[in-house]
């Protein structure tokens, strides 16, 4: 599963600049070279899943010219350093959208079913980007490739899952 996810992330990084009519062949070629140890059917399924996302009209802006792949970021948020590499970043004059790909088979129905670890991660990214881009709306979302489904994360759920040490976690009982 880990290898599959890494390879799919790499396809999302490499395929968007390839003309749409050439993507399937490029994906198959790249997967054959990089994943030669994987069964051909598995490589074909991976390519199909990535191509379904890239070809989906709802996600076109996420892979367009204003978007960036595998973007390193770091910022100081509430006295803590937040650093990471975001899967996809869309930057416009008025908004910044941070996307994290989820390549597993589990597809939450909505944000309330998203794993808390993912919510903490996206909350940290959102807060770091708010420091980096202070005058823009920051939108955090998870793109589940098996849907494909984009789940936008509300400020309320991100605020409730903000990483950091609360007093209860920071203090040890004597």
C-alpha cells in the first residue's frame, strides 16, 4: 500500500504537464519502468485511478498552471515550527488551496469521518499557509483518489483538531 501510494503521488507530480491525450501512455511507460516488480494489472489500476482524477473537470484548477506539486513549506505558528511538503498547492490572487492526496481504498462520507491524524496535518498546513499568505483565504482539502472525491475541510473541524500541546498534555502529574 505504501509503495502504491508513493508511486501514485509521483504520477500526480509528473503527469499534469503532459498533454491529456498522451497521459495514459506516459503513465503506463513510467509505471512499467518504476514498478516493474508490480503485476501489470495493478499498474494499470494505478494509472487509471490517477488519470480519473486528472481528467475530472471538478479538479482541473488543482492541476492547472497556478498549481504546484510537492511544495515544501515552513512557518512559525503559535510559537511552533510547522514544516512539511504539501501534495498540491493552488495559489491565486485571493485564495490558497492546499490539497493532500489519499490513495487508500477507504473513502469517508464527509469530513466528520476523516481520520484525526489527517485533520491535524491539514490544520497545521492551513495555519502555516495563513502565515505565509496573510491576506488570502486558505482552503484545505483531501482528495481521495479512489472516488475520486474532494473533501473540503471546514475551519470548525480544523480548529478542533489543531495540533499542539494543551495544558493537559503538557503537564505531567506528580
